[in-house]
């Protein structure tokens, strides 16, 4: 009986410690400024898996990323697209979706300096009734473009009026060696390359 009391006391103390630790952790991280949080987080935490098309960017995130010797801050909007800031997209009469791989995402540079950001600036100088979206992500391929476009238009019903697809030479390599075919529901089969 005494042994049982010792065990129960140990589990009770452990449980109290865990609850206090978790609450302290949540409070502590909610008070820390975003720039300090970005330094503490995993540098790849904004790149996530996708059930439908392999991988994507985490919605409403802001993290530092690295490309060569460059360190830059990446922001995503509520749709999980690279953007100039964390924002909720407000669709307009004309909604242009750009999709491609690392070139379209603009790996290594801020959103404003990507070709999508430069096109957006030119278009918005002419009209405020245009929304430009950058759905490009590093290591995308043609099969992912099809799967993601289907997902955005058919499952999410986004009011996209125009789509610009930027295909590069690496896309065909990825389709042949990494990503398999789409099934009848436009879900991408793939091979995780850990070898």
C-alpha cells in the first residue's frame, strides 16, 4: 500500500510539473517579440507537408530562411502563399495566380523583389482592382501545379480569374524521379527521397 502511495505521489507531482511547464511555455512565447521568436524556431518550420500535393508553405507565418549566405524574412498570407506581409487576402474582380517552383517563390529574396512582386507592383500602379497571388514553392513540378491548381479552384473554390504557370527544366526531373502520377481525385503520389 505504501508503494502505491509513493507511485501515485510521483505521478501527481510529475503531472503538476508538466502542466506548469506547458502553461509557462505558452505564456512566455506569447510575450516574446516576433523577431526573437523567429530566431528560436526551426528555420524550416514554414515549409509543411500537403496531403494533396506533397508540400506547401504554412499560412500566416513569418520566418527567416537561408539561401547561400543570404538570410531573409519570408511572410505568407492566410492562403499559405509567399507575400509581402502576413495578411488576409481580399479578392478583387481580377485575381491572378502565379505558380511555379523556387524561381516563382523567389527563394533567397524578399517578395517585393521576386518577379511576381515586380509584376504586382506594375499592375497595381494601373489598377487597384487586381489581386496578385504567388503560389510558387521550392521543388514544385508540373504534376504539383496541376494538383494544387485543382485544389485551389475545385476544393477551396478560390475566385481565380487568371493563372500563370512558370515551368522550368528541373520540373521534369522532379516529375520523373520524385513525384508519381495524380490519382482520379488529383492527389499526387510521390516517393520520399531519404536515400
